């Protein structure tokens, strides 16, 4: 909260990212706050000292890892004042954390400005009542909760109804009243900053500074995969890499035949929606058990990249019991490596390491790499599909044009709008402002959307195939994205909530098109 912090806060206020809504207004921004809180560790609002560290051995200590619900990163509460956040995914992770923290610090000072009456520390009546409710330390009754919301509404400059609408989204089964807790602690630390000069501080550990940019976790991750391929005699086979989630490839191959009797007379997409529901563990486990029996190898991450992997040996699959009975795989049955989503710049690190030869002399016969991702769309809405033909790296002159094996025509006729054209790879979703996005969309760049990994994937693919020759020069490339939000539409930004089942159809449509090409199904 000193000079460099001032600069960060002024920059964020000047930029006014769409995701943070009313950041420049006096009233507190609720949707933006929820978006950020879901991506930061529980309890960070209480901490004055936030230390960004490398992987430095905390997993071997008594400290329990705190993982935010919407961002896979390990965090450790060292004591009542300090939170350590482990950065294993490069600079994109740091941009993400820093912009989120800067945002909540700005919001905390809005709270302080509304409740602090004088420099001696006298506070408003509403603040005193909120403090009593938070220090109560038990689940509030309906009456107590509504009284506390009424006082908090005055503090935040919001209506009772606005707070009531978002209240439960902050809570959980164990902490239903977390919203009040977050507001109180943000305000409390801001008041202490003003009255007692107790500044909040963000630091970077010396080891993190030293390691940043080195492919430490990516190298371990890629070596683990190659070791498993070698153990199973799969290293010499044709390899297809798919970057997607951990369920769509497995479900696209095995789910429909496995669950047809359970969901009689239902469409394939109905079955995929059922599998995507939060309580569907039983049916998901059933499909996974079938996949494991037919040659799938599951590799949960142990490297610190937070990227799980599945390996499918297509020689062990009984194709008559799959959704692709006409799969034509040739003499050498291919191997599919499915990797979970990378985060920003981490995409370069992981693919760069994966495409390096095993033990310097065993080259991978990588036939294709397919990227399915979520992205912001600049024309259209949630659930629409984008097919890029180039990635433009924001903030640099780098741009990557490629021949995409997927085309917009392939997706026509499915009641989903499809857009084709260049896409912008941005530094972080929380840095995007309307003017910048409109420039990319309306100028001769004609960008159709924005995402965080495309240029990094393509940089790694091009260097491996064209310069280092560690994978075949004619490796096929596929990119397709489905829209998670439209940052140019008020009410449709990422902060407006998740996709729900809207994302199921485009996810599976893209996955199936990728698999049809790999399996030569016309």
C-alpha cells in the first residue's frame, strides 16, 4: 500500500477492466468482488502480508494447503497476518493475483471511506453493528442476518435486495455468512492502515524471483508423461495431444453406449448434460471405470503445474462399444494424450517441454495437437463457438498465423453461432478494458475473441516443428473455443456467473469434431 501500490491502483482505476464493473464508483462492486474472492484463498481478506512464493516445500509441513474454488493454486496461511501463495504457472499467475489483490484493496478503501468518521478512528453506527454480527462467530438466524445485511447495505452504498441476491454465493455449508466476514475484514484492515499506519504488503520470495521463467514444473510434468509412455511401450506410436478438460474426451468416446440403457430415448447431448451436473458422481465413475478397463491411464498431477493428464491407448479400445464404431486407425494405432487446461504463459512451458525428445534422442511422433478452450467473445454471446486462424499476442508485436484443421463450416447446423477469424491472447482477463477490446474488434485486426493461451501454444508448436524439428514438420493444429462471456456486453462478463449447462453442447461438439478427425471418421 506504498508508492508502488499506489501506481498499481491508479493503473487499474485508469484501465477500468470490464470484469471489475464499478471499480471507479464510490459504491462497492459486488459481482467483481465475488469473481475475485472465488479465485483467492479463503482467509486472505484477514491478512496484511501476502507473500508470493515458488514451490518451497510447504507441502511437507504442518500447514494445510488452501485451494481457491475457481483457481487451482496452493496457498498456505502462515499465521493470522500472513498468507503465502505458491506460484507455479509463471507470470500469468502473478498478473492474475496482483490485479485481484489490487482490486480488493481499492474496494476495502471504499468501505473505509464510508465508515471512518475521523482520523482518531471513530466509526459509524452501521460499522459497529456489522462488527457485532461478525464477532458473533455462530450461524446467524434469519432475523440477525437481515439486520446485518441492512447495516452492510448502508456501508456499501447498495440496496438491501442487491446484497440479498449475492449473499449466498459468497457462503458455503461451513461458512454461510462469509459475505459479512469478507466485507468486515477488508474494511477493518483499511481502517487500521489509516488510523494505525499498518500497511498491507505484497512480497515476492527470493526463490520465486530466481526461478521465474525457468521451466521447472513443466519439465517434471512432461518427463512424467514420457516415462509412463515408455513403461507402456507407447513412445514410438503416433501421438495426438488434446488440451481440454478431464471429462469431455473420455465421455465422448465411452459415455453414450455405456449409459444408453439408463437414459432411454434421450439424445447424446442430454447424456453429456447429465454427466456435467454437480451430483453426477455415480454415472461419471461408471464411465471412468469403462475407460480404465479399455486402456485409459490416469495421471493426476504431482509436478506443481496443476495439469492432470489422461493417456488413451486406442489399440485397447473395443470400438464397437464406443461412439465411434467406424474409427479407422490404420496399422499403427495412435495414442491420445489429454491434458487439462494450462494457464496463460504456462501453455508455452508445458508444450515446449512435452515436445522435447525423451532423454535427448527419442523423438515424439506427434501427429496433431488440438486446443479446446473457453474464451471471451467480442461478437455473439455465451456458448457460441470461435474458430481462430491466427493468435495476436497483446502487448507485443507477436502474431501467429496457422492452418486450422477445424473450420467454421464443420459446426454449422447445430443451433450454435460460429465465428471465424483472429483471436487476441491477453495478459489476463482482469486487465481487459472496453476501449482496448473494441479496438481489436473494430479495427483491421478484426478479432473475434480473447483468451489467454493460444499464442503461447502456437509459439511452442512452431519452435518444435519448424526450428528444433523435435516433432514432425507437418503436425496438424486444431483450435476451437466456446464463449464463456462477452466482455463488451454489460451483464455478460465473466463476473456475471458461470455458463451452467450452456457450455455443455459447444464443449462436446468441439471435442467430437476433434476426435472425428483423429479417428478418420467422415
